[in-house]
C-alpha cells in the first residue's frame, strides 16, 4: 500500500514502451498494490501513468491524481489480463495518441466517481482481447475506439452515464449493460452484440435521433425477442437479422 505519494516520471521511452517499461507506476507478474491519495505525473514520450499487466496483477487506486503530458502516454492502462480499479480522483492526458484509458489482452478496469478526460486523443481505446470496463457513478463522454480484433463489454451502474458510440459499422465489437439508474446518450448509430437494460421501457437511452442495432442471435438478447423498440428522441433499438 502506498499513501500520499508524489511520483513524477521524466525521460522518453526509447523502445518497447507498450509493455509499460516507461510507466510512472507499474504492477506486473501477479503482484498487487493499493495507491491512495497520490499524485502521479509524467511528461515524456511513451510515459504511462498507471499500468497493470498479467492475470492476477491488480492495481487498486483511490483518490489519486494522474496526469500525463507527453504523446503516446495514456493515463490508465490495463493489459494482458490485468485488473485495475480507479475510484475518485482524476485521470487526464494532454498529449496526442494518449487515451485516458487503454485496455488490451482481456483486461478489466472499474472506474467510479472520477474525473476523466483526454485533451488530444480518444477517451478510451481497446486494442485486443475481450476486455471489460465497468462504470459506477461515473460520467463517460468522448470517443471510444475498439480495434478489429478486440471487444469491449461496458457496464453502467449506480447513476453512470455514457455519451458516445461504440462503433457505427459491422462487425459489432461491443456489448452494453445498463442498470435502471444509468443513461446512454447516443452520438451516432451504433452496433452492439449483447444489450441488456434493467429499464425495460428503454427510457434511459437518449437516442438523439440515432439507433442501436443489436445481434438478435446473441443469447444475452433473448429478452428482446428479436423486436424493435422506440427510444426517447426518435431513434430505435433494432435487431440485426
């Protein structure tokens, strides 16, 4: 456990930075660490903020301030089956090609009640594997990019909100689950695999005239019965047949 630490990373990555060698704070090889009320800043090329990698590796971060200034320097990175929890605090990136969140290799990240932004990049990028992002009392707004060989399961709970799209073309690379208190505001038509919503009236979807297209063959969508449903704002929840 680390409390009230100040970690400042300088020095550009020379090679192989995608494996976290130039991260300010890294947890690997089935290790775990709790980071509380700390300041983590980086100002360099390829200098990640928090990085966790490998099945059994865990970062639990609470009320931390994570800011990266350089290019190719995401704030929160979970890779190769690693698990990260980030609650409260701030995760901000300022450089190009520096998403606030990067997931790969079947990793999992849970975020709640945090300030999250990427000034010059996508908010979230999913590079590979079947990854999961869970939001608890968390507002998410920005571009989400999911590469062709990756999938993302997005879970929104406890008054969370997401303003954005998860892919406007096939194949669908994302699944979405909302509880009745959470809201999804569409910014474009979007394609999803599994779609579940505790609000069976779907009034917690703000369509803004856009539609959600779901996979009618996915077993998770059995409750939808392959039907179309009108959404608030003029859009529709539509099966792909």
